[in-house]
C-alpha cells in the first residue's frame, strides 16, 4: 500500500494582509500531477486545512475543486482529511455525506455514544489498496479539544482524557483488523520534542500540558501521519511518526527549509519507506536585515528590476528589518521609494531601536513587535506583567488557556 501524507494547507491564509490564493493554487495543481503520475492508494490530510474557522468562500472552493478533480482523475483514490486546531470541526464535516461519494472521509469531531463510550466506529476507516482489498485501517484523530475529552468517564484531566481516547480507538482498531492489515493513524497534535514555528503555529497549550507523548501511538501503529508543526520532522527520531509540514512557508520564519509531502509505502503491517517529495515554491519569501537604515536602503536598491514579461503574482514577498538609533517618521516612505521598479512585493517593515544600557555602557536593543507576532498567551503574560509587575502563575495560565479554548470553540460555529 502507498500513501501520500500532507497537512497544514491553511487555505485562505493572509501574509500580513496579502492573500496567498495563487500559491495554494500552484501547490494543489502540483499535488494533482503527483497523484496522477504516482497513483498512491490514499491521500492523508492531517488537519489545518483552512487557516481560520470561518474561511473565505474562495478557500472552500479551492478544497472542494481539488477533491472533485482528484476523484475524476483517480476514481480509486481514498482521501482522509481531519480538522486541525485552526479548523471548525463541524464545518469540515458538513459536506461529509457528499464527499463520501468521492471516496473522501472528512472527520472533524470526536463523538460519544449514549452509554458514554467513544464512538470509535466513525473514526476507523478502511483503506483499500489498488486491488480493492482492505490493506489497512485508518485511525482518524482530529484535534481534540478539552470539551471533547473531559467529563463523562474521563474526568477533568485533559492529558488523561486524550490518552484514554487513543487507548480505546487503538483497541477498537485491533479488534476490527485482519492479519496483515496495517494500522495507520492520522492526527493533529503537538508531540513532545517537536520543532515549532513560532510565527505561524497557534499554540495548543492547555494549562501546562501542551506536548503529547509519542507513547500514545504504540508499536501496533505502522505509521502516524501528523499535522500542526509546519517543519517536516520525525518525532523523537522515529521513522514511523512524522510531521509532513506545511506545503508553503506560512511566515518568514519558515523560509529556511524545503517544504514537502511524504510518500509512504507499506508491505502488509511493515513500514517499508518514507520518502519526501519536494514541493516547488511558487513565490519566494525574502527577508533583508536587520541592518542600519543606510545599509538597508543600499541593499534595496540592488534588488532586481521588474521584468515586464514575468508574472507579477510570482514576485517575492519581502520583509525589511531595519535597525534605528532614533525614530524615522518617514521610514516607510524611504523604503518604498528605494523599492520603486523593483521585482518584489513589500509586506512588512520591522524596526528595532538600539540604545545604551543603564549605567553599564553596553548596547541594548528593544524590538518593536507587532501584535500578530504574539500568541494570545504571550499577550496575556505581558499584560499581567504590566499590571502586577511579576510573572503570571501556572494556575492562572491554565484558567486563561481554558477560557481561550472556549472562545475559539464559540467562533467555530459556521
């Protein structure tokens, strides 16, 4: 059996106010070509399909056009998609009856039966191979919110609730599968030891228990397709537990590595190989600085001029980081003037000010940070420090995290 593992599409995302629809369109066209050429049995999309719980219509059209096109060119392809923390679980599931006719399974929520038991049946999906025989079972685990895994028989401990859900689902999968059939998990979570992209990954902190242990996925699971962290990586060096990463760089902090999908091959229950398939970058992200203003203006003047024959929508997005000794009221005007006729699109100017430390003669700097660079938790920490002149305690942080989860859930209603 052969699977493609991808995640964190973030359809509808803006980069400092600039929409990324062209880049997403290029990725999806590339992915369709890969599916047609390589003919995998399964496509796994491990959450954060959309960037917000209420995505623009254009982003929803991108998703559903892709699913229809994939089915038309490869009718035997099975698609499994789950909701991430950026998604609305109910929105992801809304067209599920229609998508099942396209061999696409959309799972957004964990549900419970009247007797308080996990509805494991809806989270277990058969994965047929090219011959039409069930070669594996998929354990679909959308992002688990506190309200979904606490209470009932689970108590109020979030991590214990998550562990119990995994235990019950794996037990149900083992009871269902036949000898030789693999178990493949697709999950949206932050696993312990994962490398985080601070600028673009919404925190999953629940009190002080953010990162989940890899031990949730025991040796019965042949492969774990993860979403949430945008950098491709193994979890604790395990070949079978992987993040595929996002298909495009979602912030300037993500420009230093190659984005990819993962090509996974199984022979029965045995994981044979996991190979990256590198995604061509339709639009580059370029960062200049930090540097003094004069030096930076010189660098801007050396950028390539506009090629009238080239597509404007392929011009790089540019972030300029300037180091100042004093405020420059006309900073933006100077930067924009230097960029006249240049083949880049300016999306952000970040300034930092250098000054003297108090009495020690050493240089100290304070960077001006925009609000969209800070997580809600960091904003709360800063507000607490300003109000009370000390660090917020863990109990208060936990209460804040639970309130934040409640607010995000309320915003999910389509």
